[in-house]
């Protein structure tokens, strides 16, 4: 994690001391995300696509189960230690399930039904389990984004992430040109949009798109919502795009906008923008540990 990300995290902790437990989990993820060793796991031979299919879709990923288990258990341990009742209910899951690749695949593909099944099988609170497991593939996804930034087709015009298929966490309106980008909260990729558009249903009619400005904080942070599908996106005016490591923190720091959007009857779709189908292949353990234990 860079010094600036670290100070962003500390600043967030000062502003919202009640978030300290969850920020400890985020810190663990950001530290791991900075580890370049994940780059070696990014599937090779992925090329720019002109289609609507994210780069990760259909990929074969080779992972070492023991290392993956250590990382997953470290994440669950950090969350369960965090002191909240919900997260303490993760304790039964501290021994990650035997089929660690199936768990990783469900997290990677945002397969919430499968994650709920696994949570039930290990006896963990499903909501807490899902919240933590959503973060497990983040270091891998950031590595994919680092490697594939140049493979994102400039013509990509979908509402979902061109790398991992997730819906955007927020939009950035950058610089004096006011270019619009969506940012992915999982892999941190950014993709430019050429008009005001609802990412979920593709609506571009200005009469159907509303902008809500919060009472405090000016017009640099707004909610853009769609009257047709009732989806919303947070939108931030900024000089330049946030660094990859800060995307997750920007999303978290603006949770007041999510609350306001929900209060007005808007929501984010529960299912991912694109259902990834990936094949996970087991790599035999090597003597030297790949991830920290
Ligand atoms: Zn993504
Ligand atoms: Zn819409």
C-alpha cells in the first residue's frame, strides 16, 4: 500500500471511527493488492476484444490451493477479530472450506447463491461471509487490471467493467474537459463513456436521468439516477482519476450518497453486469510459499 493510500485510510478512520473494524479488513486487502506476486497468476494470451465480453470471461486461471487458502483464512481471521457481532459470526468459517477453488470462483464470479450455500455449509453468517468473500479476489483482479489496462478496447461502451464484468462503483467526471469514466470497485479499472448514460439499462434520454445533489458538500459529489430502471451511480467531479488503490476507499467514503439514493428508492442491481464463467485449475504447491501465510 502506498503512503498516500495509507493516509487516506487513516483519514477515513478519523472521520468514521465506527468503521475501524471494517477498515482493518480493507487495509489487509489493500496491502495484499500491492503485492506484485499476484501478477504471475494473470492468465496469459488475453487480447483486446471488440465485443461486449469482459477480458476475464472464459479465462482459465491456474491457482495454488494452499496459498489461496492461507490468504482466504487471513482475510476471514482479520474480519472475525474486528469486534463486531456480525463479523464475529464468521468464526466457524476460519478454516476455509475444503474446496477453496470453488469458493474463489464463486467470489470472482459474484455468484451470491453459491456463496450463501458455502456460508451455510461452513456455518458462517451469510451476510458477513459474503461481504468478506467479495474482497478475496480483489488482489487478483487488480493484477488483471494492471496487466490488461492497454487491452481495454477504447470502443468499450458497456455499463459493466471491461475487465471483470462488475457494475461500476462510481463515475468520475475528470478535468476541465469533463470526460466521464466509470470505475470498477473490484479491479479498479476505468472506462470512458461518451455521453450521460445509465450503466444498467443504457438509458441516454436526459428526461429519464436525474441528478441528485446532497444537501452538504456542494455539487462535486452527486447521485445520477435512472427513472426507468431505478438504478443509480455516484458521480464525482475530479481533476484526475483516482489511483487504483484509492478506488475502494472513494467508494467507502461516499457511502452517505448510497444511503441517500436508497432513501429515494434507487438501488444498484444485485446481480453482476456480466456473469463471468472462468475455469480454475489447481497448481501443485511449491516449496517456497507464494503468498505470505
Ligand atoms: Zn472490474
Ligand atoms: Zn437505467
